[in-house]
């Protein structure tokens, strides 16, 4: 069992492994539109109260895996929720390759 995991639609991602992989590869940060994430947000269970806390830092990149040809955030849903609530249009993100996404899939 990983330190940090993200479960979605029957799949479990090892977020700890994804963070280590991205750190080791020094992946560049890109901006991702929050509108593209809006329709997925209701399907992810988070603490909405926690998401609005000041310590939830929108400058920290979310981590995005590639799942079935689509982008799936596997880390950063509290930041996504906070950004959507505050009308923030983009968030920084680091995107895993297809191979890396498979590697962190448990």
C-alpha cells in the first residue's frame, strides 16, 4: 500500500510514486484549464471544508496521469475545488507520460 493513493473508477494510483518520479525527472510545469476539470470534480470525494483552507496552495502543481487517452488528475483535487470556487481559470500541472501513468497504476 502506497503512502498516498488516488482511487478513480476502479483504478488506484500510487501518488507517492508519481511525486518521486516527477521529482527525479524534474518535469516542467504547464498550465491546465480548470474548466476542463469541472465536470470530473463531482465524481471525486474530498473534504470541501479542507479545500478552502488558506494552506491549500494553488501554486503547487497538480499531478495528471493519462488514463484511456484522457487526462486524469491523480493529485490536487483540493486545489482544483478551491480554484473552481474562486474562479481561477488555470492551475499549474505536471503531466505523466502514458508509460509513467501505467507505472504508478497499482
